[in-house]
C-alpha cells in the first residue's frame, strides 16, 4: 500500500533538487561535499521505506540508493519527522536521542547534516 506519492518528504526533496541547481545550492554542495542517503518510512521506522540519495559531491538528489559506493551517512526517519527536521521544527540531535532518527555511517559526516542544507520552503 505504501508508495512515495503520499510522502510529504517527496515535495521537500523535489525542492532540494531545484535548490541544488542554483548558485546557492552549488556553493552549499561544494562546502559539504558528502553523500547522504535517506530512508524515509511512511509510518514506522524500517517499514516500507523509500530511499533517496542526496549527493552533495555532485549536487543532486536521486530517488533510490546511492550507486557510487557507500554513502557517507545514512539516515532513517518517519516521513513526518523528516519534514519537521527539514523545516527546522525538530532539532536533528534531539530526533536522534529520541530514536526518531537513526544514523549509519560516519557520525562526523552526519553532524554536517543540518536544517541549513534545506531550501527554505516557499509559502504555500
């Protein structure tokens, strides 16, 4: 039943894809230079996850797992928590401590994942 059409995260990642094509986005990608993989679950961590790759080496967002080796860090979240983090309404450290976000891979790379990497959402 789960498909990515009902993930709110999809819209945010679409905005991010556009953002990375801008000069500000390119500057950001150069500054961070890491590859993140997001595993986003509609309701429950670890179930029916949709995988996205945010490649801040190439400055692109891809639906699907990273194909260039291993991502620097992989994050797992529920859709609603990903949305809260990307909008700056939930601090990533707090989400991690509460178990709302799981991290695999490099923790130092993970610490560079902050709400600043997301474009500010356009008012709907």
